[in-house]
């Protein structure tokens, strides 16, 4: 009888150890942030998110980070698995024809849906300071596409 109680006790301890490690494993896999791209008109192509961490990269239009996900009509949710917090400017567009370019017409009028962080809508050359905002850990970012 004593051996039975001892094995139950060891099983109980083993079970408690497993339960205590499972939340730690999940924390390492989950995204640090989530971008919700609202107003996606159709399922064509991909949604491309470009993150600019410096004014210099923004002016050169060379993003520091790029995320891509298949477009989902209505809302497309994109996890930011390797990005934590900080001041950044975000540009997102709906690459409907999958050419990995933001298509514009002759006079730079957008042909695809787009959005900047801070709900910024540029009327001329986009400005980093207008799109700049702070990403907070585990706080969803909502961006609304303009077509």
C-alpha cells in the first residue's frame, strides 16, 4: 500500500510540473503584437505590412520589417511575432495582383488599398512624423484600408 501512495504522489508532482511549464511554452510562441487590417475589399492577393523604425528608412521607402499574409475579405489579422514595442511608422497595402509592389497611376494615385499608422492620410509626400506612433506590447493595432 505504501508503494501505491508513493507512486500517486510522484504522478501528482509530475502532473503539476507539466502544468506549470505549459504556460511558459505558449508565451514563447505567441505574437508580441497583432495588426488588424480592416476594410479589405476582397480575398485577392496579400496584405503587406511594412514597418519603418527610422525616418531615414521611411524617406527611402526601405522598410525595416515586412509581414505578408493572404488577404481575407473584411478583416485580415497579422501577428507580429518578432516585434515588441517602440516608435515606428507603419504602411500597409492590399497587393491584389501579387506583384509585391504598391501600384499607383501616372500621378501617384493609389490603385490598391492602403493605410498608414495614426490614421494618417498624406496629401503629398508622406511624412514620418505624421505616421509615427508607439507600438505597445500585446496591444492590437487597427489599420483601416482606403481604396
